[in-house]
C-alpha cells in the first residue's frame, strides 16, 4: 500500500499566492466571487472531470463526491474495469460501478463510461490482475467474453449512462498489448464493442480514439479500417505544458480528417483527457517538461486549459483528474510500477481541495452552456513612444470571447509557459460588441483569486483613420485568464460587493 503523505510536496500556498497573484494594476477592487451554487444547479455544460482508475481502487471515491457536488463539472469519465467486474467466468459484480454512477448522479454529474482494459481470466500472460492495456481481440476466447461483458454492462446501465468510450490511448504500447499498435485492429475492437452496447442501447453515443496526443496517422489508419461507421465522437488527449501551443491546428486537422471520412454526418470531437501536476517532483508526469511547478501554477494552467478548449471548440472537455492517484501503485501495461499521478484538483492524502479546485470551480460555473462562444472584436496594442517606428500590434495576448444573458465576455491572458511566472503588465485594448449585447457596468474578474475590479476609465468610442473601432481601455495583463464583462454576469456567481 502506498503512503499518500510520502508523495505530497509541502507548499506554503499563501506565500505562493502573494508572490504570484498581486492585486491588479489600474483597476479598483470592489468585490469578490463567493460561489455557493451546487453542480446540480447547472443544467448543462461541456466541461467534465476524470474519475478514473477505480477499476484499480486507486482512490476513495466516497471522499470525492461532496467536492464534485460543488465543482460544476457536469461530466465524469469512469473506467468500467472488466477485471474487477468479472472475477469468475460469466458472473458479473456491478455493485461498485452502481455506487459510482448513482453517487455521481446525486452530485449533479453525468457518467461517461470508458470501456477499457483486459481480464486475467482470459489472458494468461498478463503481469497483473488489472490487465491494464491488454486487448481482448488478441486472445482466444477473450473477444466473445468481452462482448458478453459489454452487453451485460450496457443492459445494466441502460437509461443511466448514455456515452460510451472504447479503450484508452490505443495508439501507444503502454495501453495496447500484447501486439503492436494498429489503427485497423483498434477499429475492429470499437466495432464489436459498439455493436454490443447498441444491442442494449440503440441510441448510445459511442466515442472512439482516446488517443495519446494528436495522432493523425493512427486516426487515418483506424478510419480506413471502418472506425467512422462505429462512432459518434472522437476523443484525444493533447497533454502539453503550454495549453495553447498548436491546439487550434490539432483540432482543425482532426476535424478535417473526420469530416473527410464521414461525409454527411458530423462526428463530434472531444478533448478527452488533460492534466497538470501541482508539484515538481515525486510523480509520474515529469515528461511534460516541468522545471518549476506548484499549486498556483497548476491553477493558472487549468484555467487556461478549460478556456482555450472552449475557444477552440471541442464538443466535450475533460480535466484529468479529480484527485491525486496515490493510494495504490499506478500501473500501465507491463509489470512496472510507476510513480503516482499528482494532477488532481483534490489532494490524494487529505482529500482537501487544492488551490486549483476553486479556480476550476469558477470556470465551470461561469462557462457552462449558458455562456455561448461568440466572436467579438478584441484588439491589443502597445505603443513605444521612444521608438515609434517599432510600435506595432501586440500579438502575445490570447483572447476568447463569449456572451451570456445579453452581456459580452472578453477573456484574455498572456500565453507564455505558466512556469515562467510572468510579471503582471498593462496594455491597451480596443473592444467591440454587437448592439444586442450591453455592458452597463464593466468589471474585471480575476479567475485565479475571485476578486472583482471596477473598470472606471472613460469609455469613449474609439475612432481612428475615420473608422469606428470600438471602446478603448487600459487593462492589466497576466499569464492567466481575466474576464472583462458586465457586473450582472459575475453577480450570478454570488458576488459580494464592498461598496454597495
């Protein structure tokens, strides 16, 4: 048994906050968001959370449900664990899964099943009882047993689980054994699995892919093997330390390939798994390229990750993971025991929320399906009076624009590596929104701290070269999202005003 405390890095979070999150320049603090809404109060959202590895009992789910009832993420990705459900041939114990699905529903969260991994009963060479990554199509008798299991699973959860994802990261050997990775073989696995699910749930949403990173060559191979005929959505896991890096291109390439192989029927595209550790050392995910990580940097990364995913246009978006995975050894295919996964919003030892939890919560509650992605004009400029010939448009700020209940939302941040802890700056910005939207009382919401700032600068309509360009402001610029919007938008999040 792993000792959780042995893996958790001690951090003085209050000191980290003071160092990295000072008050914003040029605007006046007037309130604070004190969100008290439960997850159940959100009717729908594209945002979800990883609730995986319970097939291997890697965390205590009962400790997490109360937090999910507050978080605001409306979907949870849950692995079904064939090896845990069927420990005797032909006999299924779904009691543990019943508890997960029912408790998530009570918390206001809908389950998406990840139907994945093997079973030692039918695979004599697996090195561990969890059979992580071992594929039933490669074992005599296993495929028929897999099909019976999936059909029993679908029958059990008909009317309770609508979304069914097939396998996890089949494009890398860590999760595809004992043969070489093959897109065509994966398409075969999806086909038989989808048929078993739809035999009991004809209108089930079947998700394929779940690939490690964007892997267009694997996707094309799978589509040539017939994948498009079996799926309603495709998911992939674009892990990276700078959330925005090349993400639009990855989305657009996969979107094009799916459209070309499925003319006349749109296959949805999910960001199916993505996470960031809250500490530098002592965990499995040092491959991300970290050099100075802490809980505040993780919180910046999470806010940026959710918002860039919303801007890019994914149909569903999942953060990995709800809680650190430290209670039992973390395994992939093979017999190696890996370091624990420390990407959780919740500490795996104490089950207390990390700093990132409340940050993710603000994003989930503000950017549910009532907040619509809308293209609005947002133009950053920075002048250099000492060298006018070098003055130019500043391209570095990343912008995502939305509308909610008749008000515009401009979300912007500096898209540098969050580990750089870039110092706050100020910048000129010209904004334009449609006449159907209104901004009667402009405020700036700091997503990281929850502080609300009044923007009290003159808001004259800005004109140059005989053209109306919008309203010009001088605003703070940080390496994490700030939301410029109307006070009515943040009021719904339980804003406590200091001057009212």
